[in-house]
C-alpha cells in the first residue's frame, strides 16, 4: 500500500505494533487497523495476520488507531479508537479487544394505517467508535441490530429513494446504552407518511423538443428562503430521453429548479413554484432556451487578490429567480457572463493560493438592460491552510481507508470497486466550487476519485462507501449558518448541480457528517443562501487631514450588519480598488498612495455575516490636499517613543492594513501604535519574522518590517 503521506518525504523512525483479540482472547485474523496522524498526515492501514498481529513503521508523532472487524462479521462490536504517541526509535505495543455486542436495537417501520414498510433501510451510527451498520426491514417491517455500548443514532431511508412512495417523518432517533457489558434493549419504531403526490416534470427546449439529461430539483425551500433543516424535502432527478423526471412528495408548496452545464448553450430556466394536495398528481413543464434566442445582458469583471494581483479564480453567479452560471477567469483575472435581465444576481469567486483558500464576498447586483462591470476581491477564507491531498493505493480486495489532515475520510469496503489488482483512492481538498441558488458552499470541497490499476477513473461503485465530511462551527458562524441548517451534497458534473445526499448522519459531537454513497465526484456541505443584502451606510462624510490623508466617517445600519468595506477609485462610477476589507467601526483614514490635487471617489458598503454586500453605488468625492512624496516610503527605522511625520505615515499605513482599529493619527509612536505594528509583523510572519528566527512580533519597525511595508505600498 502507498499513500501520499508516507512516500518520499516521511521517513519511518518508529514502530507501532500490536495484537487484535476477541473477548475470549483469541486472535482475530483479517481485522483492519488504520492509523492516522493529524500532525503529519500519515494515513496507513493493514490487515491483521493469522495470529492477529499488525506492525507499522512510521515517523515519530501523535497517532489515532482505528480498528475494524473483518468484512461481513457482525458478531463483533467495534472498539473505540486509541490515541498514542511514539518517539523516534521507540516501539509502541497495542493490544486491542473486540467485544461481543450485548445491546439490541429493534423496532418496526409502518404506515399510519399499520401496514408494514418493507422497503426501508435502517442505519445506525456510534459517535465514539465510529461504527456504522445498515439493515433492510423484513416482510413485517421489523429490524434488529446487535450493538455495543454508548449512544447510537438511528435513521430510516427508502431502499430506492427515487422510486419510493413514502417518506420518514422528522429526524432520526437515538438509542443510549450503558458502557458496561450488561444486556440491554431499545425499541425504536418509525412511522412513515404514505400520502404522497406524483410530480411529473418535463424539460423541453424553446421548440418544445425534449431535453434529456437535465438536472431537476424539487425543493421545499425556494431560492430566497434563508434557513432550512437537514431533513428538508429536496430531491434531484435527471430527465430521461423523453425529458421526463418524476417525484413523489407529500402535499405542500415546492420549488422546481433545472440545470444544464453552460457548455450546453442553454440558459437555465427560472425557478417555478407549485402547490400540490394530498395524493394529487401534478405536471410541470420547464423550458430551456438557447442563449441566442433570448435577450441577455453582458456581465464583465475582474478577480483580484487582496494585494491587487489578478487571479484565474472560479467565478459563479446565481439569481433570485433560480438561474445560475459558472466560469473561470483568465490569467488576467477577466471573466464574462451573458445572463437574462431584470433579476437580482449574486456573484462570487474562489481560488486556492499558496495552499490557502481564498474567497470573495457575495456581490449582489440588480441587473436590468445595461451591461454591468463588477470587481471581485479574494481574501483568505479562514486562518487554516487547505489540507494536503491524500492518495492511498491498495488491493481492491481489502478495506481501503484514506484520510486527510483536516479529518475528511473515505472508507472503501472490499470489492466495492469490482476490480482485481490495486486501486487508488484520492482525496483533494479545494475551494474552487460554485455556490448556486439555495446551495451556498460553506465548507471545504472534497474531490474524491478512485482509479483502477491502469489509471481509469471508477465513478460507479458496486457497494456503498463511507465519506466523512468535517465542518468548523466558527467558519459556519462567520457565514451566518448553524449546524442545524447545513446540508451535505454532491456536485453532479453532467448537469452542473449541487444535489443533497440521501443517506447521511450529522455527528455534532465530532463535528462531522457521515454519508454513504455509491458514486464519486465533489462533495461539500451547503446551506440555504442569504440573498438579502444589508442596508447601506448613511451620513457618509469625507474630510482632508494634515499630511495629505483623508478621513471617512459614516453611520452603519442597525440590523443585518457585520462590517463595512471601502472602495476607492480615480474614475467616477467605477468601484476601483478595495482599500479596507473589514472595518468594524464607523470611520477610517486613507493615506495610502494619494496624489496631491487628484480627485478620489469613495464608496462605503455594508457587509452582513453571510458575506452579502449592500448594493449602493453613490460615491463621495474628495480632492487630496497636502500629500508628500515621503508618504508611502519608509527609509528610517521607527520605535516606541518616536514622534515625527514618519510615525504619522506609519499609523496611516497600519490603518489600511486593518491592524490599527483605534485609527489615531497623532505622529507619536505609543502603546497603541506598537501593538498595531506587532499585529502587522505577525500578519506577515513568514516575510518579516521567520527569516530573523522570530515567532512573535516586536513592534520595532526595522529593515525587515520596512521592506515589507514598502513592497505593499509599491503595489
């Protein structure tokens, strides 16, 4: 077996070995042992030998070992993972025992009239051990699991969701057992709803000819609904050769959206709203139109990093009428869309830069009949780099486990690929994936691929594999989302659609989503998009200050506000560049690169927690007065206690970098200025501190710090 984590760069200096036993101390052959290091990314697996032993050569570090029973053995309860550390030259010995399941989870699935549900899959998951199992209800609707101790999450799902004429009511249930070996029973029954209506959607072109292979979504939430839950009715079908896609749904109000990739030449149609009664059939026609047959408006734009460099990011847009577009900017950061007019559109972009995810705010534009030019500025999305890609190569007849440093994991059962020889499992974390109507991407995206021994990609599997998607609560909160409203989804490449996964469990203790799938593509966590921009700032005032800088002040909106964003341009009517990405207060000073006598046009927008910008376009004008050639060039060292114009210029610069929230331009290098200088040094630690062998900022503005400041100003 080979992994991207332990070939070439990782050198084995330690040993982790052990024995896997059953409750009678007999060796278990064929158990799978997987060890993983979050620190180094090492992810390796072995199958125990006939005497139950395993032996890993690994780099020194901290590890978690996970143990799986042999394939198809249901008489063993999976033990909890073991965390351990091993030093260079050390041998760590582990003894692991599988216990006999002494707990029983059973119950019945039935319709409201008492008739058994015989086409249901019941799945159970234990958060501590990570064990998951699934069983089909019998001819009487009954099911039974033998389980280990702890808390189990139990869910019900149709065997064939696309064909089933019933749906479960509410969320899954929990079974909680004691931690000892005492025999216990928990009965969990599942009532299901059978009063479903049939919705038949026909996709056609402008000539009424069938459009096949279109992605069609029937959703209980519309585009402008800003909060949904995981059990929301949201189902996806692909239209057949007759352009037909059918659904079974409970009575209620629904929204239909349809998608084709942009290269098809069609414009995706507007969202349609329908209402269906109990056991009522409904027929709906969705019309795709070629771009050349309808009136369109050209949207052009540029994508830049926050340091001003253009970048070839993935750019997407979606509208309140349910339309969506996607493209990639060229190397100059330029992109172009043609879209229908008279709609409100949200545009965004994403790109991996230097191993870090970069993402723009959502720019919301009301599009009418005139062309629109927009600028998207990418800033780092969180403080954590994307996890390195992982590749594991192993025999197709063995359980294969691949895991990234951020906790994403893929477990492939033996023979799931129906291949002989070796197969490789790859996980690639990325940020480059589009958000769409009702499906805003709020997590890292994981591109998962499996290839056979000659390198051919395997997209359809013979058995379900398990995928674990991690999420970060702080990251969700920063986007105005909670863990109760996230929806795990996959991206259907053929139709360009985010599709809700059918079979998943949200583990709130481990902050992961555990899903079962039989196909491979990109996977992510999405949420309903907040499409309402905040109100714009009011009472905007611009005034000249001594030294050639400009002070801006305004009043922020009271509700739906997170921070202000400031644009500056030398051309009236154009956004120009972002000089402040995030201002929490209600004032800022601009002293960066202003030229005496030049008119500058400032635009201040409000940004909400979901990243929506206010749509105001009215600029305020000010002519720079009293600027000096010394401003923007730092030739002398500066330190605590200094008092001069160079300190003023430093304070103005630190304000523009967002590290000096007090924004006091006094010319005195006091405690506040020193604290801001430390923040700046640590913001650019790799350029300023690391070359000097430092980890913490000092506040002394010496040669290394001045070089970085002058480099930024030169841009």
